[in-house]
C-alpha cells in the first residue's frame, strides 16, 4: 500500500511539473544591423545553452582603408534608455575592466570582426578558489532582462570616435 501511495505522489508531481508554465524568450529583430560610412555593425542576442538570452554576438565590418579600433572602455551596455556599464568577454582581465584599461580590438581594412560580449553588470565572477590557470578568473553570464537591450558602440578612426546605438527588443512570454 505504501508503494502504491508513493507511485501516486510521483505521478501527481510529474503531472504538475508538466503543467508548469514555460517562458519563451524572443528578440525583435533577431539580428540588428547599423551602418555608417566607416563600418557595419550587427548584434545578435545569444542563449548559450540557457532558455534565456545572456550575451550578444557583435560583428563589425571595416568599410574603410585604415584600421578601426573598438574602444571597450567607452562602449556601453544599453537597457531601456539607460546606460548600464561596460562589457566583458572571454579572456578579459577583470583588473582592466575595473581600471577602464581594456585594450581595443583592431579591425583592419575590409576585415570582419566578431566577439561574444556580456554586460559586466549582469555577470557573476567565479570565486578565486575555483581551480583555474594562474591569473585567470572566470565569470558566468546573467540573464538579459526584457525590454530594449543593446550597446552604444564606440569605434575610433584616426583618434576620432564614431558612436552607434544598436538595440534589439527582448520579450518574455509565458507559454501555458
């Protein structure tokens, strides 16, 4: 009799779990493009094995005949008309983020550059006690919130900045 009651409880839990609402994350547009005479830039929100968006793929194509530099110290996350801090990416030194000494990425003429970036305000730094190579500290991405998300991209050409605001609208819908 106990075994039968346990089976009923397990079955009830499975049925209730199946009825739990799921959330569907969408981006409009899926990829946003912005362009000017110097470069074309695209952002695409990424899920990285999650059910929600956690990062952006930034793609920049140099349209000029001289080098362009992405100024990571001035490029900022943007959410619902508010600037929300810098970006981090694989291989970045946390000290450079704190001190705003992140080296620029150089895009040579005609080159297309791509990097996955995450807003620093939404990440969680891995504890130092976790086993990692000397001097390397990791982080885990956080969830991009619903609403307008994107960046104010600052690209330098001959010491002059060109700023492009590129955003997508992230929506969260419950599916029953």
